[in-house]
C-alpha cells in the first residue's frame, strides 16, 4: 500500500476538519503496533487508528469494530494517563514527508496545562508512533529503538525526539509547476516515471507512473526521448494534480479483476486501461480502511493466536514423528513369520550345525523348497540361535498387538488437532481464541499458569443464522461447543450437518418437529461447508442426518462423533 506524502497531505486536512478540538475519550491498543484514539467532536464520536505495522502502516479515521485485549498493555495505560481528557488542537505534516504530528492540549499531574505531541511516522518497517512533551522529550513509543538497532536515531524515553532527515526533493505543492518540471528534466537519462519519483517529494510509484502516462501515453519513456510538447503536458498534469489536491483530491483504489485490492492513489488512475478496476472514495480514511481492513484483522488474529498455533504445531509434529516410528516398527513386526521359519529350519537341521557358524543355508522344507540363508551368532550354540529367533518372533507378535491400538489412538489425536487448527483459522475474536486455548489446557496440551480464577468467563453461544424459510440454524465455534451442540442441545428430530471427511463445525437445524424445506437444508449445508476446511473449494460434500443418529466417539476427544443413517449433498460454501 503506497501511503505517500501527498496522501498524508490529504489526511492532515481531513483529520483537521473532522477532529479539530476533539476531546480524547478513550485510548485502546488492539495489538502491539496499533493504537485507537476515540475523540468526542462536534461531528460526533470519531475513532483515529494509528498503525505501525511493517506490512500496512497507516493513520486515519476508522469505523471498524476492533476488539481489544482484556488487559491493556503498559504503553496503552501510559497514554491513557497522559492524553485522556486532552483536546486535539492541531494536526501538522512535516514538509511533504510521511510524518504527521498531532498536538494535544492536556493537563499535567499538578493541573498545569501542557502540550503533548503524538508523532506518527509512516516508513514501512520503520513506522512508529512516538509521544513527546512540549520540550521535545520522548515519553514513550510503540517501537523503542536503542543503539543496537540504530546508532543514528534512537527512540527511547527521556531522549530528545529528532525528525527523520529530509530528502533532497522538490515540493510540488509549494513550487511552481515549471520549477518542478525543470527539476525532473535535470535528473539525467532514465525512465521518466523514475525521474519523477526521484525528484518530487511525496509521490509514490503509482503517481509517478500516472503522470508519465498522462504526459507521454506510456510509462516506459526515457527522459531523453520526451518531446517539448510532452514536457509541457507533464507541467500541465502537475498543475492539475496540485489544484486537485487543494480541493481534496480523488482518493482512488486500484483492484485486480478478481476484486483483490492492488494499490491506492490520491488521483484518478488511467494507466492500466481495462486491465484493472478503479474505485473512487469520498475520503482517504475510508479508502485506507477498505484497503487494509481485512488484512489487518487477519494479522491481529495471527498475533493473538500465535501461542496456541505454536502448541498445536509442536504437538502435531511430535505425533507425526511418533506415528512414523510406530508404523515402521509395525511393518517390521508383520515380517515375523520369517523369524519363526528361521527358528524352525535351525531346529530341523541342528545336527548339521556347529557352534561358531555365522551363516547357514537350508532348503525350505516348510514351504516351496527354495534355499533360505540364515544369519547366526557365532557366540551361541545352534539351539541357542534357534531360541533367539523364536524370542524375536514372540516380541514381534506382542509388538503388533500393542502397536495397532497405539497407531489408531495417534491417528485420532492427529485428527483432533487438525480440527483445532481449522477452528483456530476461523476464529475472529479474542473470546474464540480464549475458548480454544482453554480447551487445549483441559486436554493437557497447554500447562495451567498460576492460580485459576474462581469465576470462569461464560462460554460463547453458537453462531445463529435465520434460514430463508425462518428456521434457526446453529453453528459450533469450537470442538467443545460442537459436542455440546450435537449431543446435549440438539433435539432428536433436529437435523445435524457436517462437511464430509474433513475438520469443520457441527451445524444444527432446529426443526421444532416441522418438515424442513430443501432451501433451508441447502443453506445449512452451504454454511457447514463455509465453516470447514473446504471453505475455499468449489464444491464440498456435506453429510446430514437426524441428531438422534449422532453419538460420541468412544475414547474420542471433544467434538469427535460417530453418525449413521446419513445422506450426502454437494454444495458451494456460503459466501457469507
């Protein structure tokens, strides 16, 4: 996502208009690199999102409902102490760089008024949000930078804040279009769009390519090949862009034909022709929210579920290695008849053998008569060698009797962990991750930490959907809820659905004794497919039966059931 200096210019004007004089009401920190500041303004309550994520750094207003951790981080509590109750009195941009300053008029501990500045730096992996006092001293930051990370510009509490070094580029919003064009012409021989990018402050690659395209109808023209007429068109395009930015610009998102967001811009984009889809937005904040919203939520859940994912990965790897060893041992045990044959042949031909022999060969009188070569231990007598082969035969027989149930148990455990993986991949809230973590703790995969609270949080209810025919459809969020839903809550005449032969949620149609139309059955099957590992597949097989035909798998983990008298239908996973 190219959040450039020109976009930061529009954001500065947008936030000044929307938040000027707003009072800080709440401060939240949904993740380690994100802040949400809620302000009460004359335009209503607004949420300002500041993200220092390396993949999607941004600042702007958001309407997204972002879930917060139960315990606020230390930085969040510090910011609440310093900024809550303060008023936003100014939003500034540092030149045409991707640095924004938000000045807050606050009250100190002694009731004295002071100005605190939140500096937002949008610089890829070096993005940061830094709180500084009126003297320029750093109070704290989302990312602390010590001497080991940077010897030039450290960001630590107590140090003086220093601005990033400015680049030797021209500002198109303050310089004349003729001066900007001359600066680009003096860049030397290179593609025109690269000359624009290297000479003009605050433009992103997509803007530089668009300017080159509008001037020359191509993005690959070299500066030496640009005609006088094309230079004049470039000057005109720069002038038009500056005029557009002064009036609010044209926030535009570029999407691939599949609908996936590809880039953002502050001007309309023509360079792709019909190869891309462009959409214009009323504000930069709305565009950035739409562009990054889904990705950011996925990143948040990835961070919140990291410890659970690590436990699952470790347990799965351990079981896979154990199963491989057991299967190898079982395969060897299946060859035990050859051990008994060796013992029998030695016993039958013991009169022909001597102590100290290391190899013998006898005709297979118990089989096809073909010669059989037998390895011997020179330290043992022929009788002792025969007994050694019989002992190995009995051990192999015992091993097979023990290994088969162990392998079956390991396969069931791996199937259970696979289902937890699937549930975790579809978790969208802290509460869902917490329930999965609690389930793994009860099953012994996660060690209990310290003293457990006397009052446990209430379990989440299943997801409820109203069918097109008015029937209630219930969807389990995790394995324990699947089991409760299928074996306790469901009535015997309700319909139970599950994606066939893959991890997924248990789905129940509440029939209330009525006949269920095909449309409701198909809708529930599509939901079962969407809440399974096959959600990205074109077609998924879904089994369905009456709830009375579902029973708990003996010795199985939570959510593992057996079912009979079922039918199978093939559906596309529900889009919703």
